[in-house]
C-alpha cells in the first residue's frame, strides 16, 4: 500500500510556500500575467512504497494574486465514454482562461468542463481539487 502526497505550508502573511511532493501530481500556478506553471519538483517516491525513505522540501515565493491549484489524479485521469483521459495538458489549457479569477469561479468552471468531458462515463477514482489565491495585504500605517 502507498499514497501520493503533496504537503504544503503557505505563510499567508508573506506568500512563502514550503512544500514536499511525494509522487503526487504537480500543482499548477496561474501567474498574474496569465501564464500557467507547474511546480515540477518531486522529493521522493509515494509514501509507503519503500521503507526508510527520506524526503526533501522546496520553497517558493508566490507573487501577489498568484493562484495555486492542486488536484488528484482522478481529475487528470478521468475518462470519457471512449476511455480518453482528461489529462494534465487539458487542465493546464483550461487554467489559462482564469487570469485574475476567483478560486470559486475556477473550481466551478473546472468541474463543469470535467463533467461535460466525462459525460455518462463511470469514474474509477476520486475527483478532488483545491484552488487558493494569495493576496498580499499592505500594512496600514
């Protein structure tokens, strides 16, 4: 038995993200200029796959109004009636439509697009998404 895991700690005051990726899908970041980037860093195999594995960490700085999107492989591997997968490429393309959008808007639109894609096909895995937008708060003085 094993589990893939993305663990992140976001400092909501500074936008500093410290994370570890144990074989999980790469999260996406929608930058303020509309570019969509992947956090392409894996720090080890899935948890439980091998004993006595140690994991590293990475840090990154979110910019004001950056949007972070995490998802399970049930999203990218969702299938339609012809057994075509939704894919990471389609997720990335769709996210490119959401510059400056609210997390709720992104989530609802992604779910809608996914539902249209899968149609009547039965799914075999969980479909989970988390969308976070970080906003720098200016200090009053």
